[in-house]
């Protein structure tokens, strides 16, 4: 669904009513969830609204793959709406997070959706980085403000490392990454935002949130911005290891409880900022990071090898804003982003990769090894080996129960190689 050209306005229809004509406006840095019935959900981002204006938005959409139809569920159909917080911990049909982009999201074991931070509009229309945590119940269609502040640019309150406390909370930020572990705890890492001193920069703090007691715990990393990576020895966990501060990395929660992190726009082992391609594994049981593949220096080119053949020497180039999926076999999928191609040139990417933790090898499976290719759309709804999505970053992604992967929007190239915001929906089967 969607358009094969950039900068499309949203068609909202009637709130709560699915229709073939409905479609979210072109956007980047939205948040996304999948529910237990296999439907996909989309929230906010930097987008085109119903009137054709561009800005931050707080619309919530549902897509049903069975019918191919979108439904506008809540939030506004115009950009730059303030948040309505209500009472902390109390759900209400009038509550809604403010318009934002670069938030992070989770789905918990009870099927509730969680949303944290981003950059956008707080209570009263104040604009800046956010540290508010929200919960949405798809059964009641109500939002609950759970923790954090209804204002912007708040510093972090770290407390004692490893100790939960009601006063603890991450600072306001955008472009962080998140995981849900096998016990139902929510994890948050890095982003661009505010540290314990109220200074803004690239963060590498790791946090844990327990929905049972609504408390945050600072787990590892620094409480000040600008921390370089400490890589240690490849594939060797160590208490001293830590990824450097970074923005818009990719993250996966593995079925065995490990948390994986790749790349982003951030700080390498020397503290220099650039496009990163380092792959890390974090073990919550030991509280230790291990660097697995990629490089400890910024702006590395990709080593693609031969398409569809995994190799120990392959790895993606440095990038941020990539899409990612975890399939039923526990393999990590990575697609696109903004970063380095096979020649180390920087551009928008449309390459698709799989990393298999069992073999510790990358496999380049689709897309180009050269930056900024345009999309080949073919016929709407018809699969073809010649079809390929255009290069893009800050898209959103889902995976369904058949391991079909889905990609929506972002900023990139359309069918005529024009750059802009996209609202095209794709699926891919290996």
C-alpha cells in the first residue's frame, strides 16, 4: 500500500473505521508494535498530516494484513499537537502522548504497548527532548502516562548503579533503542539527549524498567554524555566493555535472553563520531557486553561478499536509522539506513542482511551494495524478484507469524529516484 512517490499527505477517513482509501502520511522515525492478533500498529514520527503540512505528529494507526486496510485509531490528524497527560498512572480516553519522532517502543507479555521519549511536544506545547513513558491498551484504546515528566529537556536521575529507586529515571532523549527481555523487563540504551548534569550529547547509558513496580534501574554505561566505546577482545564478555554513546542504532531481543545492538551514529573506540557498524551482545544475567563483529572505528565500509552466501568476513557498513527484525529461528535481520556502502561512500541504503548467532556470520540477501538506489515497485500487491524498496533510513518494521517481514516509510528514494519522505508499505519473503 501507499505511494511510489515521496511526500504524500495522510488520508485519515473516520476515526476507528478501516477503509481501503486510508493511508498514513509519509513519515520517518515513527514507533511501531505488533499485537497478538497479527495486526501492525504505527505511532507518530515526522510526517505529512491530513492538510499536507509537515511536522511532528501523534496519530496512532492500525494495519490489518488480512484485509490490507489501515484504521486511524487515536491522536490528531494535524502536526505539532501537545500531549494530554492526565493523572499519572490513570488511563483515560482523553490522554494522548504529544506529537514526536524518535521514540522507542515495546510490547509486553500482556499485549500492552509502551512508548518512551523522542523529540516533540509535551504538555502545554513545549518542544524538546522527552523522557515520558506511556502505556497503551489496544483492548480499551486508552493511553496511560506511567513515568517521566510532562515537560522537555529533563536531565537523568541515575541513583546508584544496579539499584532500583522510585526517583530514578532516564534523561530526555531521542533515537534510543529498546528491548523486551524474556522476563518482561523493558530495557533502554543510549540516544541523543540529556545526562545527569543536564548536558546534551550522545549517551551510552543502559536502563532497566520493571512494570511490576514502575521503577527504573541504571544498569551500565556512563551518566555523562560523550563516552567512547570500550571494545575489549572480540566475542569475549568483560565488565569493562561498553558500547560508545550513539543515536539511532539497531537492536534485537534474542529468544535466549541476550540483547543485541548494532551501529548507529556515535562514538568509536577513540571517541570520534561517525557511522558505526559494531555488533554487540549484552547478557542481562552477567551484566556484561561482548563485541562480536564489525569495527571499533567509525565510517567503515561494508564487506558484502557474494549475495546469499554467508561468510565470517562479511559485515554491513557503518550506518544509523536501519530497520530490523528477529525471525522465528533467532536470526537478526537488518535493512537499509543512512551510512557506508561497499566503497565507504555515505548515502541512503537498501541492502538487506541476516546475522545468524549460531554461526556468527553475516549474509547479504537483497538490495544494492552501492548507496542511494531508487525503488522498483512493480505491480501493487504482486511479488516479483525484480521488485526492491528504495534506499531509506528511519523506516519502521514488523514481522508476522509466517516470518514475512514488513517495511513502511522512512526518508529515502522513490520510484523516480527523488528523495523525500515515504509512505510505501512493503513485505519481503526470503
